[in-house]
């Protein structure tokens, strides 16, 4: 089975590949916050003042600031440790509870003179009406205990992320960067303010457009942005600058290479809150998992497109990232089973009808094409499950298949009628069919619908099993026989 999974990886194009996030270890250091969301309906204006009255019926709490970066990292399956400063208060205790529930390891240093930063947002009908900030921090205080704790944590991590919200946690970031450089760890910084000298010798910084313009001046063209980013990187001895540009996507400027401009992947923008956290979290995970920088940035761009379609600070899962990557090619192609099941769920959410068939499809011929066209016409999505080479040999003989699994799946995926192609390892696709639960299960006309593997599962789920037209004389076996007679 291990060899089979390795084979499937070779069938899925690079843009579908998900790095080994579960092997990544990321340390996040920065300003911690507790985000609170109070939501409810509004049906009247207050008699006390011209403001809406919100009847709160839902309360949500989640880690914010550097905590949201950590949530994004663990959502991708990577190992994360969060290092920061909190007060000795109820909000700090709630933060600890939320982080523990989310699987984030943490080292929170208490500062008796500070208050844990809390942001309370009041929402109605998915619109933010008001935000209340509670904070009391001493930005002049040194953070040597934090630097010491960072040094102790460095050996157990692959990449370090500094999430700077200008609240004082990273007052000694220059000492922290120096420690990371000595330990040979890549350093990613989400910057704040206009004093970028503080981030000297970082590996990558990720300002958004307004933050970048505040430092270098307004850039009217991509060429001007490239030039100013390159100069800034040279001045600060930074290897690369990734500018997140909202609806214009991202721009990566790195030493010794041409700038990379990537258009946005967002199809719908619902809320940009936390998108920068998703970008730097995905970038860090991908780098820690061994991705080259270009691909790590492209993954981050796709992840940002997913998160802005959600309300509030949100995370992106591996399943969502797979779906988004697959959608880049119009939703067609070769899938593994897990990705297929997520694609089917998304299609059903969109009200689409799922049709499924299976077979060896050794030498694709006119009969196959006619049959698959018929199947596709019955619904919105056609799934073709394909026997692996071993089961083809068991069914057809030791001289089959003529074409191996990779070739057969590649040809099927190229047909306009076929949406998704997936292999199955068992003698029959019954287990896979029962997992997919298609609305329609179809086979060629020479099959008895009552004896088709998986038929019972489909019918029990309210679906149908159909036998389609069979074109007599059109078969792979006949084609092979004819070739041998002609030799």
C-alpha cells in the first residue's frame, strides 16, 4: 500500500501536492491577544442614542494576534509552539484554555504590569458594528526573559515566525533575530510600523501594501515596487520581501532572481481579517516542510484566497487547501480518495448531481467514449474509478493491462466528459462507491444493475443504478485480438 500511495503522488501534478506539514515544527513569537465576537440580530434603534440594539445570542472566543498565526499552523497539521507575554488575568487563562483545545503548545510569560490584550467585536448579520479594545502594555520594558526562553526553544523547531503588532512583546527582536541566525533557523517576520531596521537580517518579511508603502513610498507600478523592495532588502540584509497586495495578489522580491508577481486566488472576499496571519503561517509550514520558496509562496497565496471567504480571523485546513489547489485547473483531474470525497461534499453543497462509474479502461476506444459521454449527460459531475494494474491482471490475464495505471488515468482525465479520476485497490470498487454515495451509479449495458458492486449502498442512500447502452463489438479484448491477427 505504501508503494501505491507513492505512485499516486506521481500522478498528481505539482500544483496539487501538499507538503509534509506534519513534519514541520514552527516557533511563533509575538503579541498575543484574545479575540471575542458577540453576535446577534438587530431589529430596532436604541431610545437612548441613535445606535442599533444588538440582541446577543452567540459568543465566540479565539486566540488573536500571534495566537491566530499559531492556530493556522496547527490547522495545517504542523507542530507549533507559541511564545508570548500575557497579564495575570481572566483573559490570559482563557487564552491558555483555547490554545490547549486547539493543540497549540505554548510558553506564556506573565507580566504583572500588563493587561492581556482583548478585542471585543460586536456583529450583526455578519457585519461588524463596533470593536472595543482592552489593553495596557509597557512597550518600553525589555523582554530578556522572553529572549532566554526563545533560545531554549530554538533547537526543537525548524522555522521561527515573529508576529509583530507593535504591542511591545518584540521590543528586543534584534536580539531574538541574532539568536535565530546563530542557530541557523529561517526567520519570517510580519512587520509593524515604519522602523524596519529592527528586522535586519531576517530571512523574509511579509508587509501588506499599505505597510510597505509607508516605509518606501507609494509604488505606482510593479517595476517600481520591485526596485524599492530590492533596495530595502539590500539595505537590511534581508533575503526576500513578500508584499501581500489584496486583490492584486502577492509580489515576491528576492536577491539574485526576477521578481514573482502572483495574482490573487480569492473568488469571493468576505472578510480580510487575519489573511496576513494565514499567509505567514502557510509560508512557514511549507518552508519547514522543505518546499522551495516559490512554491511556498504560491501555497500561501492559495491559502489566503480560502481564508478571506470566511468571516473573522479564520484558519485553513489541508482539505480546504487541496480543494483550492484542485480548483485551479477547473476542478478536473486525477485525485486521491480523500481529496475526491471533499470535492464530492463541495459539489453536493452546490446542488450538483454526482455520477460514478468504474472499469479497467485499458485501451480507450470509441465504445468507452460513447459510454462516458452518456454517463456525463446524466449529472453535473462524473467520477471514474479505475482498477490498479494488479486487479486488471487478476481479471484479464497476465498479459494485461496493456497500459499501466498512470497512462490509463491520464487519458481518462483528458476527456471533456470526465471530471474526476480515482484509483481503487480492491477487487471491486464497492467500498469506494459506498464512501462516495453517488446519486447515479452507471455501468455498461452488459451488466445486471442488481449485481453491480456498490449498488445496495447507492440505493440505500436514495440513488439510482443504471445500465447504459452497450456498443457491441467495441472492446479492448477485441482490439487486442485484431492486432494480434494482423501481425
